[in-house]
């Protein structure tokens, strides 16, 4: 919004005729077709394109500016006057009226100012005599408060309104009120419950994974972008791609069909706009040509539209579509952005499954729970599980919740809602607890009982009738970015206990480090690297042997081999195995067998950096 504030001895206006937009607006009272005032602050106002999307923040900021300037020039009277000539990109007529009306009401209701407003959408003439003091002419541009720039869904508000009751479900079939449960043997579960009851997403100090991701040159902040967006260095990019390939392979093996959909959607699309309001996320909004769009926060939107257009029968169910959304966007609040835990742009492996009825949806959910447990064990996570459900849904079949606990083999947290606040009736989660005692969800599965019907998704049943399926929203891994956060945070916990940190072998950017004792041993190292499996590099830098060994320790290299004359002549090699914490003699064949065993069933890529460390740049000084 553009405002020109003029402190005037007197001001008057009179309507001279209607414009092309007058008929599209609500009629105005006859007494407003002309007006005058003396000793007033005249507010010439142009509402710019996009201001109506954040009308609350823009109008409040404008009202503050006007009230503050009126106080400075010592006047108790304000005239609001539409003046489109202050801007080149204007809001729609109705949007402009909405914002200007809000400004006038705020000034009337929250200040002692006498407020008049000239009508919008008419040709008008005016006469003004402006005072000549330094503050009598003052121009301002108002954008509104940053935190109000995004559209907030009703689901975000529902998060604050929902009422919950908490229990623990044990593998032996007990449902124990959380207040009566003995958490002594499950410290992470106790931390998780405490976090759920009143933990803050905001951190008083940076969590250690931020330091680790920077020290290891994996990921870093991008100062040239919006906060919550990151740059990925070669080693971090390799790890990210391995995680993406691993989860995509798991989804393909499970029978999910991979698709790709756009990252932006029509804000006013009749079906999508309804779903957007149900999802507990804040949105990025943008404009293209004259259209208004939002950036997706999950793969739901594109997959809904694909499913809407599909022809399917009961024979095709359960039907699974999968997308690896490299760009999903959530306009998280700035105070909650914490390294890789919570971002504004992230990579989300997203699967949606159509099922014919509740029974088949629950069985499919159990299968996907098993996949989630497999993923968490693959990354060697320490994790806890939560099941959330509408009370009525849970009590119809409480055995279902106990089965999830039995498959895990330890207690899980149960949250019961008094009613359905969202589009799903139940939600499964795996959560990790970081070094600050805060929880972060990774795997998630939800049973959606509402959206397929609202999106017009249907299948042909056995009797030839059209039926609406149920839908499961699933991310077996959770966001890829958050997985790296979880890995580093759990290693930070190990380090705090004076244990050696390590990466899962299959994710380590360098799996084997060869360190030549002397310069003439470099060629022997290069020859040996051709015989070894895995990602091998050579530290040929002009540094002392001790410093290079310490460097491999700092990089958490899983296998380190120092190669000198004696080692070259020997049939076995001295291998420093990080997870064991000692040196072992191994032949090349035994090393390769170890690598093969560690890599079985896991994604693999070659190095993303030169083999020789002397040829590698430093990405972070």
C-alpha cells in the first residue's frame, strides 16, 4: 500500500460521476458523495496488488502509521481518500475497498481520531490547502507484518483448539493412562510425552546438528534465499541422493507407482482450496499473470487431480501412487526454523494409497507401519512411536492399536481426540528425540475419510456402482532433510556420552580412506583403491601422518588404512574400524566382503568429490 499523508488547513471533495467499476461495488450513502474537513491529516491511499491477501496486517500497519503521524502533527481529524495514482500495480476494486474499510474501522475503533472516508470507485474533484511545515507532506509504503504474509489454514487453528487424552499402549495389551505409566525404562518416551504436553519448537541455542553439518561440509544456510532454504555441498548432496534412492526403491518394491506433479496450484481451484484449508501448514502464495497460486506443501494436490481423472475398479485397490517431491514448501514461522529439523523448502517422499473400506485401509496401514519400522532400523535410529486417533475410531477396534505396539515390541504413546479435528481419523508416527530433548516426526501414516469424496475420486465397485475410496497419506521416511538432522543429532548425543560418532556405512561420503605414509606411496594407494569396493579416497595432502589420521577421525571415516612399505609387502592390511574402535588385520578380499555385507539392500553411488584430497576445494572456510 502507498500512502501520502498531507497535513492540511482544509480539504474538500465532491463526486463528479461514476466510473466503469462503480456498478460492481456496493452502493455508498448519499451523504458521502461530498465532504470537507479542516485541520486534518489527509491520507491519500493506493491499495497495491497482493495487499488484500494480507489485509489484516496491511490495514493494521497502515492504521498505526496514520495514527502515529496524526499524533506528530497534533491533529485529531483524519480524511481517508482513495488515490490510485500513487501506484502502478493495483489491487482489485473489491480487495481495495476491503483494505481501506479495515483501515478506517481500526482508526475509529482503536484511536480517538475523528475519521472520514471518501467513496471508492467514483470520479471526484478535490481542493486542498497543505500546511508548510516539515511534517506536512509524508509518503509511506506499507507491506504489513511478515508473520501475517502467509495464508493460515483452519487446520493450523484446529491444532491449537484440539483436546486430547493421553495413554500408553503396551505390547501385552494394556492401555495405561499416561499419568499412571512408569517411564523409568523408557527415557525417550518420557521426553517425547513431556514435549507433546508443552514443549516449545523454538530453541534457546542452536542444536548441535547445525555445527556438525557445517563442520563436515554437508549442508549450510543460503544467505541469498528466504530463511529455511539450504545449500547442499557435494558430500551432503551425495547423502541426500542416497536417502532418496533408498526410499524410492522401497516404495517401488512395495508396489507404488511413481509420478511427478507441478509445484504450484490455483489458489481458487474449487477442490484444492478446500483441502488447503484443512492441512495444518502455512502457505507460500504467488501471482502469475492475473492468477493467484500457492506452492504445494505435499504431493497431495497433484495426486488428487491424477486420481480424479483415473478410471479404476475395485480390482485395482489398494492403489498406490508415489512421488518424491524435491520441492515442497511450508511457510513455517521464523522462530521455529531450526537447521534441518524444520525448513520452508524440503524434499518429501510422499505416497497416497486408495482403499475400498475401513478394514482394508487398516490392514494397509499396518503394512506401511512395518515399512516405517524397517526404515527407522535401517538408519539405526533410536525412536519412539505415537498413534493419534479420534476416540470413537479407536474404541471400535482397540486391538488395532495394540497390534502396532506388538510389532514394535515396546510401548507406544496414544493420543485420543474427543472429535475429528482434521480430515483423518487416525495417524501413526515415528519420532526421534534430539540432543535438546525435542521431538521430530519422521515416518507418518494417516487414514483420510474425507478428501476422496470431496475431490471427486471414485472407483467402480463389484455391483457396478461408483464408490468413493478411503485414502492413506504416507511418508515412510519423512522428509529427507529431517533424516539428516536426525542422524546428526543422534550422533551428537553419542558424542556427549564420550562415544565415537559415526554415520551409517552406506551413507558415509567416504567409506574407506587410504593414507600414504610417504609421497611415493600415493601410486600404490591409487592401485589399491581400484581393488576395493565402496567409496574410496586418498589423503595425499602435504601434512604430517598424524594430522591426516586425525583428519579421518574428525570426518568419521568408517575404514582407514595407512599404507607404507610394510603394508604394501604384507598380505593383510591394518584397517582402523571406526565402529569397533580398534585396528584389525584384513585382506583385500575380507575388506570387500565387509563392504558388501554393509551395503546389502542399500542404495549406492560413487564419490561426489575427487579421489585425491589435495584436489578438493574447501567449501566452508
